[in-house]
């Protein structure tokens, strides 16, 4: 964390969890904790390897890292 009042540190994390809840988990009910964990892991894989991000020129994070 940085100085008081500097909220930019949490922005990427907040954006990820917002997308996770809105795009993947809305309305789902899981029978077990393991099922919920598997679903979140599926989203992380999707988020990093297939989901295009407009802030990085419509590339996936993995593609962006390869170009950098």
C-alpha cells in the first residue's frame, strides 16, 4: 500500500474481482467449496489466456507479456 488516499494500488485487483463476479459467478450456486474453487480457476485461465483487454490493445495478458 502507498500513502493514505492513493487508491490506485488496488485498481487492477478490484477490476479483476468485479469482472469475475459480473461475468462468471452471477447467479451460480455451488454444491461444494471445491466446485466453486474450480470455477474460479477456470475464470483465471480464461481471463489470462482468452479474454481480450481493451487497455492493452485488445490483447490477452499472456500475449501482452510475450510482446513486452
